[in-house]
């Protein structure tokens, strides 16, 4: 039969689309895309481990997302996921990357170059996120760039292994009796590639067997691109291994900068306080089961910040620069700080994201140098009213000058509960200011303080809708019993904590089922900057009950029952729980 003339197929680097069934199945293409994305991320993590952990595409993109998160969404994430919000964010980024990589694999069915271009675009996004971070370094572009290249190479390799692209320079051989560049007609009734299990179409319509494991190749070469499941899955397995090894090795390499050994060294040289805190009063902790202890252990102390990777700061190279509206700019080394008179103070910290009755509050004994003394040495100018402190990772906090200078124990802290600051809580130095929510006072990994004005500079959260000045509101919480608990009918202990930092708590009252308010017994406290435990015994009749609590601070203010969310300057309302007695 006469042959038809077809255009010559240029096959280098593209998917064959001229023979029916020549593209890999959709599931195979998507799997190749996901594997390529995984290899890209694994290699990027490895390179980040060799350079800078914060330059990892996941970390840098995640950090950029955190920086651009609206206040309402950030508040929702903390309420919903608590201290796991960063883990959820990273997991979400990985899932999105996997979905996009699968889509790029499907696009690559038409032409592999389209998929590799998509992976390259992903690399550009990672590069931009990494180099735009405040703490970016000169090599922070490398992880995303190398990872994108590795992912693109993996995608091409997997498609070639699956038989979806032709090797460079390959052209199908013509059928006998046809001219180069032509392709024979198929006789009616003859088999084509993939039309039956184990059968391929030979010349003249004769069927010939195929090998079970490999692609079926006709003499004419029309099936040169047939799908090879075994080779694809083998390649996927190898890619998964490479990705996993890259992530694990990258994390281990990043850990080589771990500050554990540095903390041990600091522990050996930590001086005794020049001004030691008074021993805790005998009745400071009521020791009621389920009640938050007066001193929060370091491992239980809440952590709310924007750092996806805890900064590893070497105290030997750490400095604190104080500049701006000062007469004498100051730069302190860690050794300089330890030579100063150190002060111990019991201070309760509270996060502004804490809902009424929430967990983001804790009390610790801090050791550090008085911030007010350092600022006096620098010579603060009369019209300055804000301290813009900067963290190692670029986060900023705006603290009112008058609060720091009014005599309270505002510290550049180096220790917490008798041990060197944990890395997650700001090692080697953090700021602690009693009476203010953390986002305007408690800068971790502090490296810089700019003395300025609120009308000239803004801190990290202020443009996102939070108040520039944020004194902590008087609050109380029920710890015992818990929401939904069953309690014995009759006399039952109700207990909790209350706080009004730098004012102090003078009274706590409890109400059951909307009845009269009764005064609770208060524990002792060492000063006005800590929370205060309270308890009361109540006779519960059988059935369901609603318990509420309110506190009154030393100024005579009793916390309001009006409910307000954390934004923009702290939640209000009475903590209320429901229990059943029986």
C-alpha cells in the first residue's frame, strides 16, 4: 500500500506524542513530578545544611509567609494549633509543593521542558524568599538554585527511564520500502502498540511478543517511547532515597551549629548575681494537683515567635549595639555583659495572643543586666520614647522608654530558672520587661537596640494591626477543674492563677451559676511582677454548673466581663468553664 508522508519528528528532550499510547500514564507522570520535587527539596536541605539552615526553601518561604500573615490569621493559627503552628505551616508548604510538583509532572507529559521550567520557577521563588530575609547571607541563594536544578534533572531522568523521551539524537528507523521521513499506514485489523497484553505490531501486521519488563519496540521504531513501569518505579525509589538522605543529612549538618556546647561553656562562666532575688515565700505554691506551678519549668514555658528555625547564636561573636537617639553609642560583647552587675528577678511573661484562660503565660526567675543602666550609659536623649530592639533573625519589637526607665526589673537576661537561657528562649541574650505583652518587650536573640520615637519607627507587629504600646491586662484563669470535667458532688476545690504584672493581684473572686461572687484564698508572692495562685472550696449540688473567675489588681481595677479578642492589645472577659457534679 502506498505510504503517507509525515513530518520528521525531532525528539531530543520532548515527549513523543505521535504514536498512540506513547505518553506515560497520568499517575506515572504525577509520581515523577512529586519525586522530582522531593529530590529538589532534599538536595536544597543538604546545601542549606552546608551553608545556612535558614536559607532552606521551606524555611525561607515559610518565613516569608509568616512575615506577610495578617494579624487575624496569625491569631487564628495560634489559637487553633498552639505552639505547633510552625509545624503545621511547614507541613502545609510541603503538601503544596507536592501538589504543584505533581501538576508539573502532568504538564511534562506534553513536553518535559515545560515541567523543568516550572521547577526552575519554583527555585526562583525560593531564592527571592531566601535573599529577602533580614538575616540573609551571600550564599543564601544556593540551596534553592541547586535544589531546583536537581529537581529538573530528576524529572528528565525519570521520563527517560519510563521511555517517555527519546535519547538525544535518536530517530525511529523507517519501515522497509518507505522513504526516510515517512510512516506506513496500519492495515485494518493489525495491532498497534499497547493494544493487547504482550502483543506488538510487526511489519505486515504480524504480531510479535513483547518482553514483560521492558518497552515493546517495533522494527519500525514507532514504539521507541513505550512506557516502562519497572524502570520508572525503580527511579522513583532511588529518588525517594536521595530526597530522604538529603533532608536527614542537611538537618544533621545544620545541627553542627547547635549551641548546646556553647551553652555548657557559658554555664561554667556564669557569674553569681550581684543582686539575688529573695527566696520564694513559703506559701507561693499551693501545690494543688492540676494547678500551674508558681515557677514554670523551662521545658514547659510557652514559646510564641516567628522563627521557623531557632537561631543558633555563638556568644563569642554576639554583640549588642545601642544607637540612635543617644549621646554615646554602645556596643557590648557577651563577655562585657557578664562583667556587669547581674540581677535576679521573678517575672511572669504573657503573649498578647493568649485568649482568656489561655496557656501562653508563664513565670520564671531571670538573671541579667539592668537595661536601664546600659541605656543611661549611652545617654538617651530627652525626646526619645521608643526602644526598637532587633532579633538575630530580623524581628523587631517597640518598647516604651518610660516603662524601661521607671525602676522595674527590665533585663538583658542571660539565664532562666537557674540555667543558661535555652536556645528556644533567646540564648545567649534576650530582653525581659515586666508588665508588657511579649511582642513589645521580650525580644529573643537580641542583637540591636535603636533608641527612637514611635512616630518615626514601627516594630514588626504594629503595621499588622497590633497596638504600639501594650500593657498586660489584669487576667485570671481556672486550672482546677478543667472544662467539661466531672467533679464529686459536695465540697470541691477550685483553683487557678491570676496576673497583673507590675501592679500585682489583690483579690480573686469566683462565681458559680451566675450567683454571688466569693473571695478566693490567695497564695503568697515575692513581688508585683509575677502571677498569683488562688483557691476556693465550693459545695456543688449534683448536676451541671458554670464556674467563672475575675481578679482585681492593686490599683483597684476589677477585670471586665466584656469579651474582646486578643487583637489589637490583649483579650478581655471572664474565664468561664462548665463542669458536672455527681
